[in-house]
C-alpha cells in the first residue's frame, strides 16, 4: 500500500463483488475510512511520494446521493467517500468513480471530479444529470453518448484541452462481458 519499504505489488485489488447488498456498503465505508485515516497519518513530506488512487467500481451501489430512506450502511459509505472526494487529495488519496448510473452517485462526490470519461449512456436521467454538470462547450458532444460504440467515449475536464469524442484501444484478451445471445446457441443445438 505504499507504506514502508516497496517490496510488494504496486496495485492492490480488494474484490468485494461477492458480498451481499446489505453488507457491501458497510464494508466499503470501513475500507474508505481506514484508507483515508492511514493517509492522514503519513508525514506530510511523504504523502506525495507514493500517492494512492482508489477506484470505486460500481459506485452507485455504495456512493449514492442522500435519500430520506437511506439505511445506515449507505449513509456511512456515502459520508466516507464524500470526505475522501473533498479532502483526500491533500493526503495523496484520489478517487476514480466508475458507474453505469452517474445520476445515482452523490452530487458531492461528482462535484469534486475534475475529469469525466463517459461511455455510452442510455438512461435519460443519467444523460440529463451530466448535462447539468458539464461545461457548455461539452454539451453538444453529450448528444452523442447514446450512439457511442464499444470503446468510444466523450471526454472532458481539466486533463483535456477540449471536450472530445475518443476511441480507446480494446483490451486483449477482451473481457467476457458481452450481452448473452442464447438464440445463437439454440440455432446450433441439435
């Protein structure tokens, strides 16, 4: 984790994908709090030598906006990641927030994002959510997010000189994540 001698891997993956929906927000809240508190305790002169980037995959499951019916786990997770979004950079801790439902991410977290990479979006709520938070010059590009192909994205923010539609290199081998098409198998079964 970048503490002490560098003799381990530079990337650590904490896979919580098998946790139930009831347990996931508590686990995410605990991990977020621990990581921020560890970073706060690193002497200021050493914080930027080995910064951390925390990737919140499927963030809509635990970094939701505040709701009237919010349970304790989701509240703790939301507060932990809102705090990291607001204060983490000064401790060398940054976030990458990944979600298929950007409208279901805390506005406090989204407001702290400097850069956006948007792949294809279909839900009108998600598109409208982006329309409200992006710069005016990127809004015309947002009209294209419903027709983006696999690997294409609209990018904007401080890391990009101008908002643009880009094509990312596809990974090799690709992920096993295509949409199921059982009729192909049914046609070949005998």
